[in-house]
C-alpha cells in the first residue's frame, strides 16, 4: 500500500491546511461561497502547454479557458512568475535557456467583431511572434508571422517567415526579376508557389540575414547549419538549394536551378542533405520528381529518377515519401510508386457518371476506400539509395507495401508487412489484424517471409538485433534473432501471465504495454498487471521480476522514460517508476536500480494522482502535476528525488469562491456476487441526515480515478461533476463488470445494487435519482430504463437502441462496418446476428420501449461518425409513438458530441434544466413544455 506522505512544499501543505480548515468550518465557508453556473465553467482555465528549459532553470505554461484567450506564463525554478503574455501560446525555449519564443494571437472578441463586420478571411489579423529575452526582461515582436523554427540542440538562432503585406506597389515583398529582352517583365510576389522571404536572426546580437522566396527550410538538429530551397529573386540570387553555415556566415549553393522542391532534409550533424525536385515548375501530375543528395561538399548529386536502375518500370519518385538518412550508414531511404494517373480533362465532370461501385470480394469496404482515397492515391513504397555504391534498391512493393526501419536504417534488413490478404475478415474481426511479415535485404531487395497470417504486431528492438511481439492466441511474448533467423518464446501464461487480466470483451486479451529495452538489446522489459519483468531475448535465462513486490502489494509499477531521445534504458543509470495503488487508488514515484535485486525505493506519493512528468534535457529538474478531486492539476518542480517540491502554476485561484464537492470510494456486491467498486461525489457541507437528489453517470470502470480532478468544463457529452455537486446533487459513478453476451444485464447487475446500497445509507432521495451516459454509457442507461422505474429522469447521449440495425451500420468517421464491435469489442455480444439473434434482441432497448416509464432526453447528432444518428431517431420515434415523455437534441453538423463551444454550453444548460425539473422540482423550461419549432430555431432557444 502507498502510505500518505506530506509533501515538503509550502504550497501543497497549504492545500492540506485549507482542506482541514474546510472540514472544521463547513457551515461557515458554505455561506461565503456560491454554486457553480454553466457559464462559470466556460471561464475555467486548463493548462494546455507545459515546457521546461534544457537546463531546468525555467518553465513555461499556457493557461487557456474553455472560452477565452490563452496566456503564456513563465516561471523560474524557485516558483516565481517571471513574466506573462496574454493572447499567446506555442512556447519554445532556446537550448541555452536565454530566450522564450511564443506566438501572439488576436483576441477572440476582436475576431468576433471583425466577423460581424463581414471582414474577408484574407483581411483578418495575422499572428505575431514574441521573442522574450529572459535575463533582460525585454520582448521583441515580429508581426505577421507565417512560420518559425528553432534549432533543437544549439542556441543563438531563429528562422522565420512573415505573411506579405498587401501593397499595390513598392519594394517590400515584390521583386522584378531580370528577364531576356524578348520576355515581358513580370512582378514576382511572395506566395505558396514562389515562396516567402526567410529571415535568419542571430539572437545574440539581433542581426539578421534574408533569403528571398524560400519554399522550405530546416535546421540541423545538432550543428549550426540550415538548409533551404528558394525559387530565386531574379536579381543575381538564383533558384535552388542552399546550405548555410551560420557560425561562418557562409552560403553554399548545392543545387542551382528552378523547380518544385519537396522533402528537404538534413542530418543531425549538418553534413548530409537530400531533397526532391521537379524541374517542370508547371507540372502538377507529380510524375517528374528526381532525388538529389549532398555529402557535405560540392554540389548535390542526382541519386535517382524515373528510369534509374532498381526502380520498377513505369514507377516514379513519389513526392510524398519521406527522405531519411541511415543514422550511421551511407543510406538514403525514399519513396517510389507507380506513375500517377492523369485525369482526362477533355471530358467535363458533368458528363462523367458519378457512381461508387461496391464489390463483395473487395478487401476494404467501399466506404473505407472513399475515406482513405486521398491517402491511398499518395501512397509511396520504400526504396533505398546506397550513397557509397550509387545504387538503388526497391524494398517495398504493392504486395508488401509497408515497412519499418531496423536500427535507425543501419541494419542490413528492413521489416516489411502487409494485411492486404486479410482485409475482408478484418471488417468483422476488429483489432489484432492478421498480417504477413518479411525481412527484406537492404542490398538486394530479396525478401524472406517470417510470418504468414499472423495475429501480432511485430517490431524491431532499438539496437536492431531482434524482432519482438506479443502473440494473443497463446498470450506469450516472442523474440526473433535477425542475424541467426531463430525464434524464441520468452513467456508462457502458465508461468508468467502477461495478458491483460481485466480484459472483458469477447476477443483475445492483449498484453500490458511493454516497458522497453535495455541498452544494446541486452534485455527486454515487459509488464504484467503489477510488476516489470526482464526477459532474455535469446531465452537463455529465466524471466526476472525486477520490481519484486508489485503483485504482493497490489501496486502497479510503470517504468518512466524521462529521456525521449533514448529508446532504451541504461542499467548504469538510476531509473524512475510511477506507481498506482490498486487498493487506495493513490499514486507515487519510485526509483529502481537495475543492477541490484532490490525492490523499488519509495520517493514520494500519497492520496493524490501524480501525472505528466517532464524532465529537463540536461538537468535533473522535473515538473509534474498533483491532483485530487478538489485540487486542480497544477505543476510542481523538483529534482529527481521528488522532494522539496515547488509549486509553479496556480491556474484557477478563483476556485475557492465556489462550493466544492468531495470524492470517496464505495464498495458493494453485484447481483452476480462480485465485489464492485465505484465513486461517490458529495456536495460541500454534506449532511448525512439529509436526503439529496443523485445522478448516476458511468461508462465502464472509473474507480481508479478516485483522485482525478475532472477539470470543470461545459462538457461535450457528460455531466460536469463539479457543477452538480456544487448545486447540491450527489453523483454516483459505478464500475461495471461485463459478461459476454449480456452487456445490458451486466450493467443492471452492477449499477442497481450499487444505487440500492447508497439508498440504504439514508442520504439518497430515492424518488429523485437520475441517470446520464453517452455513447456506450448512453446505451446502458437506455437499457436500464427498460428494466427499472428507479430513475426519475435519464439523459441518453448517442445511444444504440437497436443492435440489429446498428450491427449492419457504418462508422462514418472511418468507413468501417460496425459488426466487429458486437462480435469482438465493446458491445460484447460475441456472435453474429445469425448465430445469436435472441441475444441481439434482448440487449436492444428499442424492443422493450413499452416498458419505459422514465422521461428521456436524447442527444443524437446528424454528423455522428461513431454511432448512427438514426439510432437516436429510432429511440425517439418509439418513445413518441408510445406517448412517453421524450426530447431529442440534434446539434446540426456536429459529430458524436458537440465540438463547438456554444453547442456544448447549450447541451449542458438543457441537461441541467432537465434534471433540475425532475430531480429538484424546478419549473419546466419552454423547450421542454412546447419544444422549439423549426420556424423559431433562429429566434428562440426556449430556455
């Protein structure tokens, strides 16, 4: 068990003292506070960005309300706020921690006023760039910013482009190129095709240099080098590609000539570069690109184009294929594809039949094809140019179209894979798609198949010695020695159960996420439910439990990778773990010495939820959040001992003005005899001798989030717990344990006895209980309405009520048929409609609508890409036909849930009015009494 430990920061101690004070003076404090309103929720701040400088001396955050403007705030390591910038976001630090760069936006209210004046989009204000010199406490502003880039690991420079100022004439942003005497002189303007002027600024002395008409630019990650492509200014500076040594102030033109440039790239050390160019600037087909590469001196050289040996006949260099150099090898990976088809422009679109032809034997359902059409038309196939041999080898093909690099491109092989032969079955089998795998020789292109029709996601180890995967059919981890071609089974469920023990859908259980690899592929680290295990990838040693006591103490350990630049863990370094206590629901941080056989060492923890750790790249400073239901997840700074925490942010100081609830864990026994957990949220000043209205809200399992804050918001799909507890409601969130084939009954078995156990405690008003759920939760509350009259009101969002029609429907966001959900995933039927029609029938609330005696509020939006919106219509029509009180909210043009802020606010207001009427006896609003006729939609909301 994780024991409570006082955090040695005055800020957190103050939070504890405040909570103790509130406990002792609830009555007095309640009199000085007020209840939250829906409008209050819109003003609540989130922290939408967090960043720590490389040396850990400064941290930056963006505070952003749900409806309002963002603010950048800068803090030092002592917790003092150094500066703040309204209307700003997009924080970056220079690698020497001297400057903070950010984007300055236009206030939303100003944008609204301009829109009301019908100002054209092109005439709207443009963002600016802020450059804050931290030591001098001064800010420089670059107006009309279009783009900017900072080097990742070296300081002193910034590159940016600005939107051109609209002018009829004048020298700025317009150039008159030299032309021959036979050509008419034309003005060249900055544009997407011509490029924009690139300003390269020395941050140390504020000097700058300009390269005109730049179409793309990239900094080297670890060296003071920039590469850019330009269409030329027509006055001595020609079109081409430049490599600029910033320290030496030297431009090296590595390619001279006009063209359309794509996929500009440069290696970390700035010594190799590559790009694609189409010499025909008017060609829009994409069939004319060539690949060029530069080896650090001289001019860029042609590597490949259409017809180069090694590239298949009638194939091209694909402009969408990413260019990647091998980390240490002389290899350049690029993309090829069959020639693009050219549309016949001699036929008008109006004379062309507009028809989609569906075929029963196609792998992809036609709806999936339509959604993926643009991506599929741009598909590229991996090839490699060997810079030392000057040869091209095609690696991927239409039969094995996808690849993964091994050892950052330095391995003699590349992993290729395809699920094309199994796409038809995947439409109803769902995840864990069957796949074929090959290892392809980098030098010859020869492929050797290593797996066929295999249900696993095979990946290469970081150092490239092994492939590894989890095989769901036998719940085991495997490795494959690439050099020797040998496969090893590393685990067996009878010895080491590493499948998800809580898996409860009718499909093969997945594994817990792997923890990672040790340096040089010396060991593979995996997780079971609680512990982390070290596996020998050559299977010569038995698995070793390196966290020792997780299962015994019911603590789940997770290895934290605090250095994202490393894809391995070095056993010479002390490692750090996050931990979750299954009993208390608290969390903690631990350290772990991989060289010793000791249990993890406890550092800090308690009845909180710790999260979002982010470490300084060069220092020991680390920021993370601490939260509870009553404590906003503000950020704290500490070293890697996680002691002496300093609070940095205070995003919502106004929270103290409002009535706030509490959260507690409750337990009961389900109807099928299983101990079940849930969360109960109580109003501030809770009096157990009173009876409170209660809303039941649930999805699947939420009890592990006991200490989650649930940031107040006008939510898109669910009730806001803080709003309802602040307004005198209890909120109950029960866990549900599912049995295949009985999703509705499973919800009933867990939820109803949970409610009854609370009623027995005497503080629940049993005549004023509501229920609310969305999507899967919406289905479950709709099902409960057919089984019990316990609820006085139910809001059911995006519910499936007819599993027969939903089974054959389409998830329009992806184009997938929905059958896999019922056979193998969340809907948990576990059979087809032909195999188990009665099961589909008894789990469909629509067929039992005559049993419903509860008023129902439905939300079903007409652009829902998850649940067909006609499910909500079927439900509403049935309730209406039977004379049951029912309302349907359709937010026109919105998907599975409202995304536009006004729609989210409207939904929350209507839902609060709905529950206030039925659970508190407040007057029924007009929209519930009479509706809002279509003719009144633009004039009255009916509140």
